[in-house]
C-alpha cells in the first residue's frame, strides 16, 4: 500500500489540523473571556441566545461556529467578533513583539516611559486609591477605613452605577446585558475621576476584564489588588449572607477558581498587592497603609 503524504490541498491533513487548531484557540478565548467576566455558560447562553450545549462544544474546540452565532456571543461578552477571531490589532501585536525582545531592565524602562506619558501626575495618583479584586477580599471594609483615615470621600463603583441607572446590578445585566453594564461602569468611573480630587474607590471584580476601563483606572489612581484564597473568598461571601454558593458548593468553588485563574494576570497589573487571607481587618489595614506610604 502506498504511503500517505501530508496534503495541503483543500480537505487535506494539513488543512484539517489547521482548522482544529483554530477552533481550539477560539474556544479557549471564549472560555477565558467568559471566566474573566464572571459569566457561567448558562448566563452567556441567556444573553447571546446561543444554546448552553453549543457554547460548551465551542469552548471544547468542537463547534464550527457560524458568523451570526459568533456575533451574538461576542455581543454578549461585550466585544467585537473580530476580537474573538483576532484578539490583537496589528499595532498591539507589534508592540507585544517589541516588548518581548527587551531585557527585563529595558522592559521596565519602557513601561516607565509609557506610564509617564499616559497617566495622571504622580501626585494625583497618590491621592486617589482604587481597590480591585473579587468580592470577599475585604475591599469595602478596607476602603472605608482608608478614606476615613485620609479624610477623603469613599465610593463603591457598583453603587454609583446603580445610582446612575436607577437599577440594581443584576437588573442592569438582565435588561442590558454585559455590554450595557460595562457602558454604565465606564461612564460612572469617568464621572468620579473627572474632578481629579482625592478619593478612595472600590470596584467590581470584573472591571479588569474591560481593557479600556481598567487602563483608565490604572492611569488615574494607585491601584491595589486585594486578594485572598478561593476558600476564604467563599467563606466571607457566605458570612455576608449570600447562601447561593451552598447550593452547588463544588461547582461554585470550581467557577471561583476559574475566575481567579483567568484574571490573575490582569489583577497583577495593579500597583500594589494586598493578601488578606490570613490577616485580621486591623492587620490588613495596617499593611495597606504601609503599601501606600
């Protein structure tokens, strides 16, 4: 029997392999973006109109998505279809390639130049502190303490969003989807930062998944990632009276771990990191003040 040769003709082995790699990469992007936004497959299915089963197939690299379905999934995630297919623009890809060739010292110098060019003044950033991270890390408690200690206003971005929309966060997402919620979030943040006055601000955990909004926060404030272990996050959320995780504790913990894993590199862009896992509120507050001195 004649040996088979690798074919590049339509339908050949090489083309089939390339298609499989493309679908796997697409599925991975959808799964990562969904996790970063804290969306379950069921919620993504609800807001996109695409079946949960199909989304599972897509994320597994087995769904050959149509253009129309891809458009609906992208809309539900608050991005363009192009961002799913080609996540980086040409300029961004070139910038990434350039930075990758730099030594660690050169990369640090490049970042300093960019920060100096495109951020608020150092003095303004020092006087405006933003705490980011998942619910249960201690952001609100520490934020209020810090604002009182500094004698500046304290804002919770989620409450500002609700005030502007006249709706609860869950109602905003239900009526307007993730894209609508993110628009309210960006507008509320721009309003709070416009005066360039001192403040302490806490944000929702998913703000890091919106590149432009998170970049605005990083340029305008000293950003602190308040983190804790998944187990501590879950325990504190339940202690706050939210018993929903108890219904499917294993699934809830798996989702929480996935969200933390998908956002870790984004949270790590913060100026400071505060781990509250093994600390009391008083200990965490003392550490926070030290980080900001």
